[in-house]
C-alpha cells in the first residue's frame, strides 16, 4: 500500500493546481482577452449539436425532458456569438450562427415556429428578435437575398407584438407572458416580455428613424411605471396575474429585467439626442442595478444564487447583463465611467472560478465565491464569454443605423400577415361543443411536456 500524502503535500498540490488553473484565462491585454474569449467561445459551442447530421439547426438540446434548454436560450446565445464576432473579429462561427438564426424563423418569418408553440412566450420570441436586431446593428453578414433579412426579422417580431390580439384591457394593457392562450402562464404579465418589446422599439426607432417605434417604447415604459412593475426606487419586479388586475406583484428581481430596460433606455436617450428625461431614468435604473446585482462589483443573481435555486434559464442571465451594459456605454456614453470598472472587476471574478472539469477551465455560476462551484452548462459558459468579450467594447464599432452604414434591409410590412398560434378569439355557437375538450387536451399536453421558465414567472 502506498503511503498517504501528508497534509503539507496535499496543500502544496492544491495551491499549485489553483495557480495553474487561474492562468487559463488571462485578461491583462487585449490580445489576452481575445484569446480567452476564443477558448470560451469554443467551449460554449461544444454544447451545440444543431450543425451535426440528423440534428435540428438553431437550438440547444431540449426542451425538457429532451435536454436542459428551452428554445429562447439558443436565440439569446446567437446574440452572444454575434457580439463575440464584433468584439474580437473572429468569424469562425459566423456561418453556423447564420444557419441557426435562419432555420428558426418560422413559417411566417417572425420567430414563431409551430414546433415551439407549447412554450412560446412573448419573451422567447423577443430574444430571437433582439438577436436579429443586433445582427443588423453590428453589420453581421447579411443572409442571401432570397432569405429573410435581419432588420426585417426584428421588425416582424415587433409588429406581431404590438398587434391588437397581443394586448387586452386587463391591467390596462401590457403583453401577457405566453402567446397561445392554452399555455400555462397566459394569465401572467411579466416584465421581461414588456422589456423585449421596449428594447426592440427603442432600437428600431434609432435604426430607422421611425417615430412609431419610439412611441411604443414610451408607451411600454409608462405601462411598467403605471402598473408598478418598476417602483420609485427603480426596482424591477417580475410580474403579476391578470385575475388581480396585476396587483399581486411577484417582487422577485432578476438581473436581465433591469438590463433589458437599461439598454432600451440608452437607445431612447440616443434617439432623443440626449433627453434629460431618459438620462434621469438611466441613472436611476443603473444605480439600482449596480447596487442590487453587483455587490462588490461582481455579478450576482440575487433571486436565486444564495441558495443556488437558479433554474437553467436563470443560469444565463449574467451574460446578457454584461453585453447590454457594455453596449450602453456606446449609445449613452455618460454611463461608461460607472459601468466599465464594474464590468472589469466582474469579468476578473468570472474567469478566476473557471477551473473545473477535466480541461481545468470549465466555468461555474457563482463568481463571488472565488472558486469553481461545479455548476456547468451553456448558460454558465455564455455568461463568462460575454463578460470577457465585453471588455473589448472600447474597440467595437458603435451600433449602426440606416444613416450610418447599416446594410440590412428592412420591411415595414414584415409581420403584418402573421397569425398567432392558438390566440383567443370570440367564441361562436358552433365552437362551444368542442371548446372544453380541445382546451383540456391542450392544457394537459402543455402541463405534461414542459416545466416553465422561472420561479419568478409564477
């Protein structure tokens, strides 16, 4: 039998291993950041199977029970990969990104494919729309002319979301969480759905110069204030149910809610050429975001991280925050002094804990802990990739518009011929006999096949 190692020997080994692993991702120079981001992008794409024979392009393995990931998170991931390309200049994955985003546009070219109907929320559609908008703003390579174009796809998503059938009188307006009435969560109006619409409206207004988009952004912000989802201290709460006229507010706070409104507000500030109203809103919301979600300047998901009750969805939120805050510094430059030091320290904490797995570089979720927590996945890796690549924002081009070099073709009619799946409509006498049976089957199918997005969404 071999003698057991001494405590001193074990300690020395652990210290050596930690030092070795801690140097896997370096952030000392721009070249270090690019190399670290390149490795993280490779690790993130290792979770993707859609470019393999027999697999479905565009999606991560899922939804449960087929895999961990719902459809929306893949749409968000392609946004992260577009940002990776524009921040680092590495076009290795551009063809994969384009194939994925075009494959999932759906039959109406509005990011509502029929095969995701049973988990199709306004926020899910919105994330794909925001990635298409990013592709237009970043001048990501345009699709072939016979395919839908990035700007037109973003416009189609926006148009479907402002259509009358998406809005009703409950809670004085606002989008419901789910699009089909039979889906669990249709009776919930949540902040992230409003945030995606607000974000898209603000960005489309700036890109196209069309005031209609800005009017909808204003309207959505005012609704959030009116229903008290955003309070006087700029806390952003998750949502509420229509049965109570949205008065049973779930006060859970998630970082991506703050960030999606912050980025939209920054675009409105830019579109309005420095409006003091939007500047004041940005300052209030940004201060709240830093205080709540960046204790000690390190990203922290306050609703779930302390006891690690985060769902797969929540495990991806930190990355969106890093990306969107970094872009804010371009379209609302007065925020840079506050944001950039925080993003730097947070990224340093993020890579410090990427010491897991056989590779010695797998990334966990709890950045403040200083050590690898064993929680791995596409979201956790995407978070760190986004935090690292966002450090290069100072070298990135400012998001373009139609007037400043944007090449993506738009279509103001995109989305006008879309048909929402399973939307509510007036019931006729001929419908009544079968309505109860059909609704029961749909609800049973939905309940049996899916667990829903987050504990904060009810």
